[in-house]
C-alpha cells in the first residue's frame, strides 16, 4: 500500500528462492536505482494467465482475497491490458503483481523479475502515516 514503511529480511533468499505469495523487494527493471515491492504470483516453470481480472496459475484460478480492483476498464492505469495470454515463467525468474491490480506497475508491465534482482522478503509494516491500522501488518 502507498506510504507503507516496511521491514524486510534481506538475507532470507540466500539459501532459498521466493515462493508464491511472498511479498518481495526487488530492483525495478526500468530504473535499477529504485526498489519495488510486489507479490510473487508465479515462479519458474509456472504458466500464468490473466483473464477477466482472474489469475490462472497452471490451469487453476487462484483465490486471492488480498487482490483489489478499483474499476472495470479494458486497460489499467499503466496502459497494459488486464488480460494476458498463458505465459511460462522462465528459469531463474518470478512473475510479480501488486495487490492493487488496476493501479500496479508489475510483471504485466515490465516483464519477469530475475531472481538475481530479488533483494529480500517483506516481513511487516512498521509505519503508515495515512493508515495507522496497517502498522504491525505481517506478511
């Protein structure tokens, strides 16, 4: 969420790779001086598809109670189409999406995230001046 101040474990992926559902910190592919935070939706070898604002992973629609959609349009705020044909995640990469799906610059926009660019896993929110109830939210 915008304005979340987070604590992340920057060492957890030294011995393992991100799993589906992890919220990760990574180098933004289009500006390597910036970090992004998104949820891992698919890992290497998975087939990911988005149809009618539903995420289909390996042929099965995901239950995503955290996903939010603000409006029904044929394009998102970042210009990419909300639908995406089935695509296989390449080796040593993950596919990430923001929970605010209509306003998220994510893998639908900039492509797969190489595992080498993953910096850590988000643990919890320690401050949000606009949403005090989010303080202490864990992931």
